[in-house]
């Protein structure tokens, strides 16, 4: 793993960047945590393995990090998609960051479990960006990754197969677990609003109470605000302390975007965004 | 034909230039329609945010009607195109979440389509009436019942 | 905040189905409502005085009027409120007439609905902000789209008033359909003789910039401040050098390949051509579809003969932008082509009349060309097929018009008159000829119009048969016209030498596209729609865009000219003041909350959102935020709905106001 | 303290009886602390990992109405909701979780007494169970608790073997609960209990809370806080899953035009909005300041005021943190800084 | 409580004169100068500000607020006769008994006059128990001055010294008062510092620059008293929002001396 260290060290010593955001091991071998290296010697702690779950793009829009000046960030393919989307949405400028892409060999669903076909994260199974599309330098080598069953897709199909009433009941129960800690929002690289709509009090569109009604609206609007934007890193679901299967929403929305508009979020930084553009031929079967 | 107790409750979000004016035309033409719809006038369908629809359901609407200018006719050139794209995503999301699709109706009604306005309102009112109260939403609102 | 509610009975109009007293009583109990009354006619002077007095007596700072549609009297009431010293934008209208009393029968139910609507308005007005109208400067230049008689008239009127005009015509010459006509009804004066001087006047007018062979590509901006992009199509002839000598056309080896549009395909023209000899400007264009040079590069005869070196094969389309204050749309009409059934159309057409199949079955404009002294036959009546003089002509009216199953349900208005004219012209020249007219009704309203038709029948012996023609077929060099005389109740069969179809006037095929480009509504036929059929017949619903001539609906020359002058007058009214007042419903950015994703910018159709950089007190860059150019913003609110954090809000329709309305649903 | 023995079978019978007698039973399971419908849902596993969230919401709900109001023209009628007096048994909670109630009751009872909390906690019987789970995030011993501490429990269970439990009856409330079911209990074996307790592996004590408190007092402005603030994403997951975080928000919600309720909702000091004034001024405008508040409140302010550390060492906040900000690690580092 | 009178102080500042609907409550309600209340508009929420009237004048309560957020906007819409909720009084209060027999200096900026006005009125009602009284009040502009009538009344009184100032640029052509920022006016006025107590309230920036001036003038840190404003919700020392160090502003404050404030984490 000298590669990442060499690259990161070079970036820091040459002064090309003021900080490198990467991963360090924490606790046991099956856990990492994000780390911001500001001194060349800090990068010695950097690791790249199958437990680098965090999407570090989330740090790029944070005021505490942007204060640091130009930063480099280690990005898996999915993370690089988030960076692309952030550039599309004017949150960062390509020239202000340095993306250290990694040839990704998949990650686990969560920390503290073995990396194998059972525990591989769903997003890695059919990944088409194991080599990030957007990167300034690239480290690591691709290796075979375990194949596994895409359980989340299966769950989505399962939900789709239910009738409307069952679907409502299912989501009502899931959303009812929500405690409004907003970890999903904070962990999302694309939730960068200065003030979330749920915190807006004039008017309060979404009730901040963790009641059925407030939870339903919140989860619905969160999914809608990410429609055509979510790049599928699944950090929201991992961050949720109540185990609400948020990817069922986000992924479904991405599937709709693909079906309806052949749109993939975070693949082209110059492309028009899904919401914000239109086509004269957009489907209007449902409009009388 | 008219229902005294004003149920179901239907909220309509309409644009000022087409549907609102179309409804005016229905009035000038003295076309009768069912009285359940309460219209909220907006400048353009582009102004209609999905949260409006959610809020209307939260506040007890049994149905929501959204209507504006036909594609190409937008007073603001493209507001309805942007709106249409949002609605595509939104109505699919609602459907996925199990919100009964038939409680949300999208339509294009131009300023000259007083008759179509009446038809849309009547058909939708009948549909919602047949469905009865929006039980699912009532259920999540019901938590609210005063227990003091 | 103290709100007054004023319920109007509108005579009986509201009062008949809405219990206005109950509405005003209920409204009196709404929070913040301190005064609530009803009155017979709120919009009348005494009615307005009730409002003004209440404002003064009770220090109201919000007013709700339950009356007719805001589209009717919002302005009236806002002015009344302003007269009493309250900001006019603190007045809201509840539409109790068009949306309640006129559409419901049951009084209880209608009254309940009225109460709800008043409650919405009260909740909204509570959250209205006192606003000031926005003043924007007016560019005192007019764009006239279309160089037919309507466009010419409008352009000349505006220009003669001293304002600059840009006249855009898509064909190589101005003149439009009127230049094709022979004589005009009811006076039978020569069409070209009265039109040509006006065309020349346009060409020479110092205030008119004439752009022929050009089309409007894009219209941005708004009333008083349009930015119009015009595509000046490549003529392949340098118009600054060309003198219009015509040598090129003489020498052009292509003579027969192209049909003359001006002569309605009855003759041919060269590849480099002017549509007709009196064209303005008299500068040819090269039809690159047929020109040999453009096909295989072999010929360049015109270039060789041009003494001025004006042929410019490499010329490309040019884009011009013009700053414009008002737009007059005068794009005219087309005739219904009946030989082919239009694609994806429900129109079935009149295949049974054989138009397109039989050379001597022609439409009205073709007949005009034949009758015209400048036409292919120099005004002599010769039929297209063999050049023989037709001895028996059948004219059929309402081909396409007033016929929903085969064409359009409207009346094309001019056919009765021009058919009478055609028959008359024919009879004047072919004294032994017979002219038959099949008609449904004769519609000849207008000064000297009915007299004209009478003259055709009574003096010139044109035979009018009331009834429809079912079929036309050829037999022994004659066209057998089978129809029915519905007055006599007998079938009729005429062996004609020629048949003239008075086909419907229809909108230009590209009218809907143009309407979308400039942002005006159009009806299902493609005709542009006026904002009010009676009181504002020449204005489109988009401010600063006016309508003239047959692009609005079928009409004859005097009507078109009158409408053109009216549109010109409307433009000049706009130019009467230097500044324009605009509704202050525009978007406003909360810079603290804006995260600068610029989704608002993406959805703005007016380029009204700009990027603004924010710096802290020490001058360090903090972030980029959206900034609304209040001159460009039109207040559609699409940005507001798109903004995920609601950091941009449409004043007058803020989220808070809409929320309050929804919450007032109960 | 009286001690008894109960077999697993009887324990489940006991639960079954309680359920029949309209007592709510809340017990930790895979999906967190849940209210069970059937005693078979109970898993008595002292080796299980902590649930993701604590049982805090059963005494201090995530959202609860504190008043209802009905408005008419200019008058308002106020209806105060009543908390249902219904016994809830928290069954098989870990000692660290059990302790949270007594810590919380300090804040809810100094000066004004919060009846919403008090009614619920009064009706809650805590049956704790010895804990044999310790991972790298556990640090109960560092905050003066232990896996075998019955402190805070009304009844405390110590598994003797798979099918037998030592039952310590700690409080009168605990005794009252068990009284009707005495026949399920047999005589205790405190020797065995003691031996088992002694054999439980205790998490290593990694810091001295007093030293930490002192360091915080003198290091309000220390660069250390920035190093954490930089990494923290500012979600309130840590506060919401914490057994003793108790900050809340009060908002009004309209039900319809005339009626509504005033809600008390969990809130967290890591939110930017938490202290933001309406004017836009924010005393804690930076994540490092907010994280400093979190640590200071837990290890200095609360101890200063209530002589109680506002932390039970359960490690939930760290386990669940999306970016693995580990409170144990941080306080240990502070401890090291303090020693230096 | 019922709104009895609405006084518009500035375009965005309003004063309410309130009376209890229930006479029983009115009788039992008492408070001390410096305490605050939680005012609520049902459906919109609660908002915290001090009681601006003096406890010596119990026929009504007064409060003043500036339109900033959801609740204050809703309050601003209310009319005479409308109902609002009040919880309180909460918090501590100015040590009026300890101030007796001393010179008192009141310094306020902007809407910060509201809490100070309460104690000013209180002191003025017991005028003979105090020595020299100086009031220094400033606002951004003439239009932003609150309690204009009261200011006039104070300025006319011979037994107190009242100085009103506006920030440079905020004056109107006919402005007769001082022009300058509050701290510099305080320095210029130089009120007596021995046997004196100063009460200061205003925007954070004003407080920050006034403290050093006070010390320079010789005031003891214990005799400089201010009242803090923090975001509050419960007012009961529970919700954790107003927590600074180990104090809850809503219980242990809002009144603090300069000495106490220096001991707290600098987080306000």
C-alpha cells in the first residue's frame, strides 16, 4: 500500500494540497475511520482495504474542511461519483480538489465483519466504476471481488410486488422507527444545504417531531430531494441508528431516473442535472 | 349531484394563466361542477412544490388536483416542463410508498378549456368520492387526537 | 394586523347562490379579521368607498374582497386600497363569482365554499408583504413579425409615430398574400396597385429596419425589454452589393425545375429568383435545393454575369440580436391544402373533389393568380391543364371551413366575398361563360359587402346553388360536379371546365412553434389567442406582445389593416412612458441560507439568476450564492419550487403564504 | 439485599403473567429495546451487544405532546395531556443502561420537576442483568460503573448457567413487582453469584474522570477540539442513541385550523440549529465548539452541577457514529493530555 | 393573557401591553426586574424575552420584541384583544436591594433597552432610595430608538441624567441627541464609578466593547451587571439549549455580573 502513501505524501510535501482526506485503521482490522492528514508524516497511517466504508466526499462541502484550502481526497468509484455530482451542483470546483482515485475491490456492508460474498456491500456487486471515472491520480490494483446476492434489489422487487396498501404499511412501519437524528442527512455527501428544509420554520413544511406523520414526510421529502442526485454510496443507510432501509428509497429513485430519463447521477460533471433540465418529450402518460 | 357535507376534500394547485383562467371561463360559461375543490392559485405550475401536496394530505385532503398550462403554452415558457419532470419523479415515488395514486391527479387545462376543467373536476371528485376518506393518511394523522 | 373582509353580492350574480351575509358573518370570526361586511356592488364607487372608509376608520392594514375573479377586479380593489393609504399588495381577492356562485347551485354548499375561499385569502393576506411595483425602462423599438399587409400597416404606423421598427419577413419579399391577389372586394381595385406603394414606403422608411428572408429564433426578456434573436437566412446574394438588375435570373440555366411559390405552383421560376417582379427588396435569393452549384458545384453562371460581384455562395445564416420593447405578431395564414391528408391529423380532407389530381380543380389563391394581370396568364382566363378558356366554372364554398368532420369548425369569413368576386371577375372577362357557386350560407356582413354579392347574382348572373358538392370526376374532358340543391331539393350535376375551391384559411403551420418561441398562447387551430375577446382583442396574454391580422383568426384586408393599426397603437401606448410598472412578484434569495447549488439558475427561463460572490468583513471569499436580477425575473416561481432549502422565495407567493392557505383548508 | 434464584422457564412464566396483568415489558433484542407482545420474544443473553439505541424513549419519548390547544377567534383553550400510569418493566437491560434513569432524574428534577419524566420513571421497573459483553467501545468502568453493578436496577439478574439466574432484589419497587410471583423463585445462592460476578471480564479503566474534568476546565480554547470538529459530521446520532442525553426542542404543530399541540422532541447539541439565534448569531458556530459542548457537558458541566457524569460508558455513540468518532478514545486522549 | 395595547416602536419592533385573562392568576403573579417569560402564539411556538415593565406597576405587563423569526412575526400580527400564552417568570433578577443607596448607571443599546427599562422604572419608582442615576441609550438610527415617549419623559426629569445617542450615519437632520457608539459615549460621559452599579444590555458587540470602558472608568467587575440572551426553549433548565458551562441561562441567569461572565466559557 505504499502507493497511496507515496501519492499523498508527494501532494503534501510539494504543497499542491494542504490536506489529504483518507482512511486510517481504528480499533480492529475490520474497521477504519476517516482522517485528515495535514502533515506528510500523517499519511503513514493511511490504509486502503475492504473496510473503507466512508464516502469522504461528504467532507468536501464542510466549512471546517474548506477552510483548509486545497485538499486531496481518496475516493472509491462511488465516492468519485459524489464528487462529480458536487461539481455539477457548483459545490466544489474541480481545480480546488485533487481526487486520489483507488481501484476498488469492494467493501463490506459494515465494520467488524469479514469481507466475503455474504458481507460484501450491495453497491459493490454490480459496480461499474471500480476504477473511478473522475480522478487526478489513481492508486491500487484491481483484483477479483466476491460475488454475492443483491439483497437490496431483492427487497425492492419485494416491495414492488406488494399492493399499494401493503407498501404503505411497510413504509409506515419502517419510517416509524425514525428518531429524526438526521444522521442520514449529515452522512450524505449531497445533503449540503446551509439549512435543511426540515429545519426551516417559516413555514414548517416537514414537522420536526418524530411522529408517524413527521417521519413519513421527512423520509419522503428526503428521498425526493435526492431523486436523480443520489449516487448510491449508501452512507445514509449505514449511518441510520434505527436500521431504516433507506436505500430502498434512494435506489428506487435512481432506478426510476434511469428508466424514465436514462439518467445516471454523478457520471458526467458537465451534464445537465435531472431536475433542472427537461425534455419536450418527457413522459406525460399520467397527466390528463 | 352535489354533496352537502363537502366530503371529500380536494385541494387544487393551479396556475394563474391557464387553469385558473380556465376555471374562470367555466364560471363565465355557467358550467356547473361539484363543489369539493378548493383552489390555490399559483403563478405557474413550476411553482408547485411536492411539499404542497404532502402538506395538503397532512391537513386532511382526500385528493389533490394539480393543473396548469399544456406543454408549450406556459406563460413563463418552460415552467410546466420543469414541473412535469418533477411530477414524474414525485408521482412514482408516491406510488412506490403506497400512496394511492388515484388521489393525486395531474392535468393540463388551458385558459380556453372551461369545459375540460369541469370534466376534470367532476371526474376526479367522483373518483375520490368513490374511494372515500383517505384512511391511510388519516391513520398517521390520528396520532394527533387529543388525549388530555 | 387588522383585516377587513368585504363581500360583494355582484348584484344577484353572487348573491343568488351564495349567502353573502353568512359569509361575511363567518369571516368576522376569523383571527385578525376586525371588520366584515357585505354589499351589493363592491366594485362600484359607493362599494369602494365602503372599503376606503373602513380602512380609515379602523386602521385596517389588510383587505380581503370576496368578489369576481381577480382577473376582473383585482386592480380596481388594489387601487381603492392604495387610495386609502394601505399598500395595494395587502389586498387579496377571493373569487366568489366565477369559482363559486356561477358554477354551483346549492346555496349552502356554495356558501360553505365561499367561506373557505375567504379564509384562504385572509390567511394569505396576513402574510403578504407591502410591496412596491418595479419600474423598468422601456426600449422604444417594435418588432413586427410578418411582412404581409398587417405587418406592413403596423410597421408604418409605429414608424410614422417616430419609433423604430424591425420588420421580419420569412420570405424573400414582403407583401404577403395580398400581393398575390388580383382585385379586391368590394371595390374591385387592383390589389398590387394599392399594396406596392406601401411596400416601397416600408423599404425606404428611415425608422424601419427591414429583414426579409429572416426568422425569429429566440425571444428573451419581457415587456419593454425583449432581446430578440433573428436568423437572417443566407440568400447567397450580398444584399449590400446587389442592384436588382435581374441579369442573374435571366442567365440562370435552371428555369423549369422550381415551381413558383408566388404563382401558387402554376408556373416555374429560376434557381436564383425574386418571388415576383415588384418584390421588396428586389434582391434575389438562390434556392440551394435546385441550384446546380449547390448540387454539384458545376455551375456558377450567376456569379459570372453579376456585374456587382454580389453572388456570395459561401454566405451563411447570420444571427442578429435586437433590443425590442414591443412585438407585433402578424404572421398571417395559409390556405388549407386538401390534396393530402395531413399526417397525424383527424382531418379527412376532400379527396373526392380531386384537388391535386385534376389540374383544373384549383383553390382560391390559384384563381387569384390566373385572374391577376401579373399572373401566369396575364389576367386571361385559361385553365391550367390545356390553356383553354373555361366556359363553365363551378365555385365551391366552405371547403374545409365549417365542417368539423373534414376540416375546421370555424367560418373562414372571407370566402363568400372572394368567391363572389371571382365569379364576377370571370363573368366580366368571359361574357359567355357560366359561373356556378355552391354555398352553405352567404355571409356578407360588412360595408358594401352584401351589395357586392347581390351585384354578382343580379347584374353578373352568377348562379348560386345552396348545397354541397359530393363528388367531382372527369368525364370527356369535363369535370362533372355532383351536388345537391337543397333549396329545390334536387340533385345537381354540372359539367364544368374548371372548379375553384374556396378552401379554409388556416393558421401558418409553424404558428404554434412561433407561439412557443415568443411565449404566447394559441388555440387548437394554431391561431394566436387574445387576452380578452372583447376588451383586449389585439393583446396576447404576454405583456408587450400584440396580434395583428389573420394570425389571430380569419379576416379580410380591411379588418387586418384595422387590427394592425390597433396593435400599433397598443405598442405606442407602451412607448408613451419612459418607465414601465411591473408587478413586484419576483424571486428573492436568502443569501444566508443559499448553498449555491444553482438549481434555480438551471430552471430559470429568463436568465434572471446570476452568481454572486459573498465575502466576509475581512474580504475573504465565503461562498457563491444566487442573485435575482429583478429586471429579468418574471415571477413564475419555478426556482422557488426547485430550491431544496427554499432559500429563494417568490414574493407574493411565498412558501409561508401557500402553507397558510393549505393550512386554512381545515 | 435479598437474593433468590429463578429458572429460565419460570422467568418466562413470570413475564407471561406480567403481560397478562397488563404490564408492558420492554426488552433488548436485535431491533433494539422493544415492547413485546409475547414472552417468547425475550432473549436472555448477557453476552449480547448493546442495542443501537437505549431504552431512553420509554421514559423520555422521542416526541411527546406537552399541551394541546384549541383556538377560537381570540381565545385559546389549553388541554394538558396526562401520561398514562402504566407499569413498564424494562427487562434484561445492561447495567450501564439501567443507570441512565437515575442520572436523568437529576436534570429532570432540579428546580422544576418534569412530571412527564417522573410519571414514567415512577412506573418503570428496571430489571437489570449482568453484562458479559465488552468491545473496544465499552468503558463503563471508567465512569465508575461496572458490568456487574446493580446500581439503579430494581431487580438485578445474574446468569448462573444457561437456565438459572440469580435474582437480586435491589429496591422495594423490585420487591413489589415480584411479590405476587414468589412461587417462581427459590432460595438464592449469593456465593455463586459473587463468584460469577468476579469472573466477568471488566473493560479496562482507561481514564480518570476527575482528571478529565479538570483538563476541560482549563482548556476551553484548545486546538484539540478542532481536530475532532473537523471530522464530525454534525449528526445527532450520538445524542439520540445515548441513554442520558436529554436535550429537547419544543415546537407547535397545527392539526387543523383551530387545534394543535405543542411537542417536546429530542434535540441534539451537534446540530448547527441548536443554538442559532433568530438573528443568525450562533454562539456555537463551528462543529468543534459543538463537540466541545458535548464532551464538556458530559464530563464537566453535568458533574459540576449534579455530581454525576453524564455518561454511562455504553459506547453506543461511538459504535454508531458514521465516522467512528470514539468518545472513549477522545476522553482517553484528554486524560493523557491531562497527565502531561 | 390578553393583548390590551399594541405599540409600534419601530417598523420591526413592537411593544405589547398585556393583562391576564384570569384575575386570580393576575393576583398571584409577581416577578422581579430582570426576569423573563416564554410568550407563545399557539400554532407558531414560543419565544423568550424579558418582561419590560416594572414589577412596581402591576396593572399590566409589557414586553417588547423585534420581528425576526416565526413566533415574533406571528406576535407582530396580533391585535388588541388577541390571546397569547405566557409562562414565567423565569430566571434570576437584578439585585435591586443591593443597589439601594448607590449610584446607578444604565447602559443599553437597541432593543436591549427593554430588559433595562424594567429595572429603570423599578428604580425610578423608588427614586429616593438611590443616589445619582444615569441612563445612556443608543441605537443604530433615530428610527431604531425604542420607547421614544419614555425617553422623552426621562430626559425631561431633572433628577436623572439621560443621554440618547445614535450610531454615526443614523441621525436625522433634526436629531438633537448625541452621535456616536455607546461605548465611546459612556467613556465621554464618564459616570461616577465609586459606590456605583452599572447595568448593561445590548447587542453582543456593544457589551464586548463597553466592559473595558467600564473597568477603565473604575467600576468593580462585581458591579457591572448584564443580562444575557441565549436561545431558550423550556425556561426550566431542562432542554439544554441555553447551557453555558455549568449554568443554565434560563435558571441561573439571565442576569450575570461581569465577574461571573468572565468565569464562564466564552460562548455567548
